[in-house]
């Protein structure tokens, strides 16, 4: 066999590098999709939370305010009743907290568009921290990835595109050459990605146990049935508000009529 012929024989490390590259490409695609799914879920949870606070939450704040007024009216009628005084204090605290939460509720953010999702995939594919090969590279990637996540969750496609372009034009994005270094980088990236996939799974499971996730899940299920769960809950709370107003009005009537107050 000629020297030229021998040069065409694939070396074991070259064959291993190709295998690792194929494995890495598959894991990178899986990681990007998992990061996208995780970021999308967080965005949708915040969206349903914002909508809940802006519709149901504000009604609960009103209901708590009326209940506090009722408790305070009862406390005034029974000044020596320690239990009534404590109940009035707790009711007022609850009403103030509900009002503060309702005031802090922002507008619901729109769900991510398909173009935004596509761009996020490209950004994550390029700059994900688990693709880093050293500590300095990881720190820089983590900073950019955090900015990308914020831009995605805020629906800021222009900012996300800017991050992508910044990375693509950076000299740090250029990979080195040589079978040995490339093989080491590939193996380390595979380990890092596998570790991150486990972390995402754990974080997703933790989210799935929250009350907010359960609310989102119920709203999605209702939507599939052609129902608006938050509107249904709001309607129920409005009925409770009407009943509470009547109770408050009855107490006011008793306070205005001494005869009714004595009979009570």
C-alpha cells in the first residue's frame, strides 16, 4: 500500500471524533428544544398569573375589602369582644395585602410567536453555557443566555436578534482545530449538556407541583373545552361580593336603627 493510500485510512481518534460530533449534535438539538419548552412554560405561567391577578385577583381584593368592613363593623358593635377585634385586624391585613397585590398586577404578556421561538432556538444553539469549554467562556455564555431568556420572556425579538448577531460576529465563537482538542471539547460538551438536561427535568417537575402550574393546567384544559376558566371564577367571586355587600348593608341598617340593634 502506498503512503498516499495509508493516508486515506481513518484513524481511531478521527472515527471517535465523528461519533462524538454526531452524538453532540443530537444532544444540542434536544437541549435547545428543552430550553425553549422551559422558557415558554415560564412565560405562559407568568401570563396566566398576570391575567388571574388582573381579573380574579382584583375581585378578591374587593371581596376582602368588604369582609374587612364587615369585621370592623362587628368589632365596633362589640368593643369588649377580643375575638371580634382580632378578626377585624386580620381581615383588614388581608384586605390591604390583596389590594397591594391587585395594584401590582401588570398587563398579560402575549405568548411567544413562532418567529421568536425559532430565533431563540438559534441563539440557544450558539451560546448555551453548556457548550463552553472553559470557565471564562462559560461565564460569558451564561451572561448572554440570561439576557436571551429575558428577551424571550418579554417578547423582545429585536433584543434577541441583537444578542444573536453579537455572538455571531464575536471572534470567541470561532472553534479551534485539531482532532485531539476537538475530541476533548466534544466529550466535555456532551457531559455538560447531559447534566443540563437533568437539571431542566428537575426544574420542570418542581414547576409542575406549584399552584400556579395547576391553575395554568386547568385554564388550558378549560380552553380546549371552549371555556374561559378565569371568567368562570370571576363570576363566582362577583356573586360572593354581592352577598357580602348585602351582609354589610344589613349591619349598616342595624347600626342606623337602634331598635334593630337591640333585637340583634
